[in-house]
C-alpha cells in the first residue's frame, strides 16, 4: 500500500514524467540527457541488471547508469536527500556534486555512490523507505 501512495505522490507532485525500466527506458533516458535534461535516479532500488556492489557491507545488485553517465559524459552527480516532515510534506536537500577521479572504473564509481547513499540513510534510518529486499 505504501508503494502505491509513494508512486502517486511521485507522479503528481515530484516527477510527472517517469522513464520505464529496461533497455527502452535507458535509451529514452540517454536521449533526454543528450538534450540537456536533468535526470533523477533512485539508486537504492533493487535492479535485475547491474553489478554486485557493497551496500551496508553486503553485496547488492546496483545500477551502473550514474557511473556510465559520469564516465561517458563527465556528468555531475548531485545527491538529493528527501526528508518527510509531515504526512505528505517533504524537505529536499541538495548536496554538493560528487567529484570523481577520471581514472575510477564504473564499479568504483558505483561503490562510491552506494557509500554516499549509506551516509544519507545513517543520518536518519527511519526516513529510508525500504519496501523491498535490497539484497535479494
């Protein structure tokens, strides 16, 4: 039930245009990216494709899309922390862009992004909506 509510909030108030998962969605994401659109990705989601990267000291399937964009386009990654303050009211905090060494691999960038995510969750674990098994 919580997933349905969050999806409705996301579509109606945060991001009305969402890209589908899979190869067709990735192609669409790249086309929008090349047209200078900002892209928001939820990297804490379990994925069927990706790499196994440590997340809270356990291997978890993790998307490499942000790392691929960094490597291919030298794109910036800006972590966003969303905090629920009251029922349907949220505060968004935009952090400084994460700087990556050009020599890092896609796997290393992905792992570094998992660490950024872990740090956000550790600040206030009750804010992390964990409605799926991340380590499945």
